[in-house]
């Protein structure tokens, strides 16, 4: 076995190990969230009933909605990280993208439900309906919930970013939305407990404001997921990095026909490089392999890089190193 083949096999083994570790961490953090959501959902609903807080019951139902997203993530995170095969030659990354979109849509739907419920309570209050006064128990449960969900958000987002999983990051924002709705509930319940009955409207008012914020967060997740499903190119910042890496590779004279897209956690990059027309095929292939290695080092070993080698025929070179 040649040194090059040996190095390639070692690199592939490291890449496989990294993918397995990413799946393991993604599932672990999701299982943690799953059980935290289960516990919080039960405690909030129970505390809302005992503590006479309709807002806390609604908040508990929001926590139960996280069960759905956690289940989606658990089902998808392993599938999306599987290696390419005959049926999925570019991998299954779009499963992750589709799941991210689904999580975001669920987030928006839950937020709209909270918005409608808050508006309904405000209308009832305006027509003279006296809202129930919650107990101190409800306040204590809300404070514990906010602390737990904020910790869960930060933990999940950190792991999602480290393993490059958009669906895990999306799930983290779902945790944050639950924490924000609990903040709204805290404001309303605290006002209802400490102020006069007419101030109990703070509860539904705060829920309406935060639900609008949650919808905005959900839309911000929906847009990039839709772009990825529609094969939109990588962001310009990434394109500039690809160009800089390619242009700086020894013996690459220029390049063109650069195309890029994302497939879950994988980057897919296609381009043509132009080299000295008098060198051998072996040397041209070696230069293309050098570009490929540099791009994979920067964007991950699971990236799919396709490079076509062409002879340079005096084309005008642009400031970024590319040509027409």
C-alpha cells in the first residue's frame, strides 16, 4: 500500500469517527432535553392547576410541544449523518434540513397558539372578566422552569454548533422559546400576585409580546432551511473563503465555474481549476487533490469537493484569482 493510500485511509477513518461522535453527542443532548421537557411539562401543568394559573398550564403545554421536536431530532440526527451510498450519493443531509424546517414551523404554530390565547384573555379582561389570582407556588415553578430551560438552550446550542448540526441548533432555540414564554408568564403571575386585580392583564399582555418574538425567531430558522432545500449557494463569506483557499494553492493559476451548496452539515463544492498546460496528468491531479484537501480541512472532512482540471490558455485573471 502506498503512503498516499495509507494517508487517505487514515483520514477517512478519522472522518468516520468524527461523524459517529457527532451523532452520539447530538442524540445525548437531545435525550437530556427530552427528559427535562417531560419533567417540566408535568410540573407546570400540575402547578398551574394547583396554583390557579391558566398561564402556567399553557406554558406547560408549550413544554410538552418540545416532546415533538425532540422526537424529530432523535429520529433524524443519526439518519442525516450516514455516509453516502448508492441511493443517497450526496448523503442524507437534507433530512436534517427538512427536520429543521419542521421544528421551526412547530415553533411558529406554538407561538401563534400562545398569541391567540393571550389576545382572548385580554379581550375577556376588557369586557370585565376578572382573571384568577395565581399562588406563590406558580411563581416558584416558573422561576425553576426559566433557569432549567435557559441552561438547556445554552447547552444544546453549544453542542449543535460544535457538531455542525442545524437541527440541534434549531431545537436549542425551541428551548429558548419555552424560557421566554416562561418569562412572560413570570411577569404576568408576579403582577397578579403582588398587584391589584386589574393588573392581572399583565399576564396575557406579556404572552402576546413574547409570542411575536418567538414567531420572528421561527421565521429566521425557516428562511435558511428553505434556501438550503432550494439549493441556494453558500453565503458570500464562505464563497470568498473558497476562492482564497483555491487561489493560494501552489500551481493553481486560476479557476472558474465555482458552484456550491449545502446538504445538511456537508458542504458541496464544484469548480474548474486551470493549470500549466504542459504538465502531466499526474501532476494536474496532484494539484487538484491539494485544493480538495485544503477545502476539506477548512469546511470539514465530510465535505464533497469535485474539481475539474483544465489547461490555462491566457485567460484574464480577476482580483479574487478567478477567471471567466
